C-alpha cells in the first residue's frame, strides 16, 4: 500500500504526500511548479482556461484526454501523465500554436492556453481527418473566449498541418514503466483500494465518505463552498468498473464508466442518447464525469435520468451482503435521498435498449444550448400500433424534488389516436402531475408551460 501519489508532468516524475494530494491540479501546477500557462478563472469547470491533457494507460500506451484541472485533484491523477501548454512548446511553437499566432486567435490571451490544449486533444483523436468548422466547434465547447468571437480560433484549428502527437514529444514507454500499476494508495483520509472488497469495507467504516471519480460537482463544492469531506474513496484501481458494452439488448456501464466512453459507444447507434450527451457538457467534463456519479448526485435536473427512467434502467448495488438490483425509479426516495446502504457502491448500470420500432425522444431546456445546467428535461418512449399509441412512457426533470414518471398522462395517451389533438388534451393532465418551483433557471409558470409544450413538440418530432 503506497502512502503517496505518483504521476508525471511533461515527462518528469512527481510524487505528492500528505495534504498536498488534496489540492487541485491547477494550483499545484501554478503555485508549486510555476507552470503558469495553466490559468485559473472560474474554478467550476466552465471556462476551460485550465485545460490540460491527462494520459492514462490504455491498450499498451497512453491515451490523452482534455480535462479541467481546476476541479481535478492530485489524488485523481495518480498513475497518469499530465501535459500542460509548457509541455507542448518545449522545443518551440508547434504547428498548432503557430497557426494561432498567424490567424490572430488570441487577444488578451488569458484563455489561449486552454484553447491550445483542447485543440491539441482534438488533433490527438482526429489527426486532422475529417475536421471541419463544426467538429472544431464541438471540440472547443468547453472553452470560453470573450475577445475574439471564436472565428480566428476556428480558422487557426483548420489551418494546422503536421501537429505532432503527444507520444512523439513524450515517448510513452519510459513513463509507463515508471507509473504504478494496480497498487492501492492510502494518504490521510484518501483511499484508493485495489479491490472492490476493500472499497466496500472502507465505505462501511466511513459512511460519510465521498466517492470521487469525476469530481465535476465535488470540485466545485471544495472550491466555492469550502467543503471538506471526512474521507475520500476512489474506485480507479478496481478492474472492471470502467467497462461499457452493449450485450443482449442492454447497455451495460460499470460504476466508473465515463460519459465520454458511453458517448463513444453509442455514436451512430443511438442518435437520441448521443445528441443529449453532446449537450450534457464539454469534452473536459465528459472525460471525467461518470454515469454512476450523475445518478448518485440525485439532481432532479440530471440530464441522463429521464432517459434511464423511460428505458427501465436497473442499478447493481454491491455491499457486504452481496449485490442487489434496484430499479432506477425505486432508487430515489426523496430529494437527495437514496436507497443506498452505508456499505454499498453502484457497481453497474443496466439499461434495456428500446427496439428500433419504438420512438425515443429526449429533451433538454437550458439558457445556453451547450455547457449549461438544465431548467427542464424530458424523455418519452412510445410504441405505436398503426395510427394509435399502443403505450408510452414519460419522465420529466426539473418539475419536482426527483425525476417524475407521469402515469396519469401515460394512461390517458395509451390506446388513443396518434394525433396533435390527443397530445393537446394530455397537456393539462401532465401539468397536474408535476409540482415545479421557481428558481434562478426558470419560474414555476415557465416549467408548467414547458410540461405541455414538450408533448406537442414530441408529436411533431415523432410524426
């Protein structure tokens, strides 16, 4: 059992012990290493100025993904290679950086290092093949600029030729040989066990511990609310919990499967889920955020939950007594109240995939199209028989303390003609089934109006 975290930064080995492991990666880079190219602006994972690349062992090499270092902690980068903007330019400007200069992609320059790193990640994945303005914009969703209007940045990305791979700058073999492999870590109140059994025992002994995987919410709590957890548990070293596959008509995701991995799996196979995951958050957020974390956070406006409700997803919860299966709807007993015993961990999510003949539509209403918290969410899964609605499942988010199925509305629609008039008649029933409140993201009346409008929109979309 190690009492330190081991990681690399720009090819050099680093070790951290004690309280140091609880600082954010961005602060460690800036204040401990004087790598000030990584900027700290929002400390919420919204602006992307702190973007770095994190390389994790995969397929015999290192796979690099962009992450927001302001909401990642040193204990999370144990066993990885972190590359900053300084690492890209150690031998002079790369073609990517040169293109930013030529196209005047920077004005005040504060956001520029984050854009550079996000663009470097884009080139790592695409190698320039098939990149257009749309693909570049998608890759830069998590990076904000208030000077350039983005056009010169996109132009720069499209003009890049010959950008070297990270492996060419930092050969992976020496790093991989030095990185720890499969070993547990215990530093103060942080525990990264090597087995699921060890994780369960730790959680049983520390019922108020926080399981930190993506830290997309945890990081904000610590940075902005001064949250100090009693204990922190990581599942990173436990084999199998990052699995994601489609098998026997089910989407099966392990307890630490990232949203990016799910998005990659369903690309071209489930367009509705792919579309809503595209709007879920930036690449930096989806590369670390997990489906299990979105479920356990228990937000009534969580983007994935309406989909899980209408598909009848089940959670596998593992504790000292073994594994039990719980329907997603039974998992929530009230606002932020879960059917999860002190020793239990979400180890797997099973999602029955609807047949292609069924109609699935997912909706998210937010003030910004991308990278924004929802005001209202909805999912509808309909089966038709000729010109009639054979059955329909409806789930709304942002209208009650938990995600709601709408049984009265579903019952009313079942067996009726698939017609606009039918959905018009269902709208007041749906409004009567919800209890929205007014908050900074929308008023009660606004959400009540959406509850009816989304039924009308579903009719037009599904027609």
